[in-house]
C-alpha cells in the first residue's frame, strides 16, 4: 500500500512539474534558478517514480 501511494504522489508531482516546464517554454519564461530547481525536482521525482513503480509491480506478483 505504501508503494502505491508513493507512486501516485510521485506521478502527480511529475504532472505538475511538466506543466510548469510547458508554461516556461510556451507562455512565460522563468528565471534561471527556477528552471534549475524544476530540473532538480524532475530528476529526483523520476528516480522516485521508477523506484515506486518497480516496487508496485513486484508487490502485485
């Protein structure tokens, strides 16, 4: 159950960060520090998303 909630929280964070990157690219450019911060969040969240997805799949089997 814990890996399932971690997966969904990580997935929601990824969607929010990708929306922010889309806003940065198409609508309003953010500052350099904001883009770097968003990039760091994406890297950490991508690792967490993959880790929780593997745990979720292994717990189902």
